C-alpha cells in the first residue's frame, strides 16, 4: 500500500476547490477503500419563480415538450440547465 500525502487544512471552500483542481487526488485519497452510499430521500432544493414569456413562445415550448412527452416546465428547466452547462 502506498503512503498517502496528508490533506491540508483549508481556510475556505474556494481555497479547497482550487487545491483539488490543481493536484492529483490519488496521492491524497485511496479510492479503493470507498464504499457505495445512497441517499434515496435527498431532493434538490427548488425555489419557485415568476417568468413572463410571450404567449407564442409558451405555445412553442408546449408543442416541443409534447413531442418529447414531458411537461413544458421540465423542458424549460432542461433548456436553462443545458445553456448554463456550456
């Protein structure tokens, strides 16, 4: 078994994120010892918003969502998510 480096203490989440993005984590963590864990009741926190869209745009969204057999609100969330991921 190889000797792992000690994980440093971090002053902030930003500092920790920058550290893990710049190092090879396998020198600090033995991934072979990890165990699979599930959180079946974990739900994302959602917050309702009001968004005003032109009626024609909503109609187009509903048509596209119907073709995909999903609610149009789910299509809007998917489009926003995909746009942010770029």
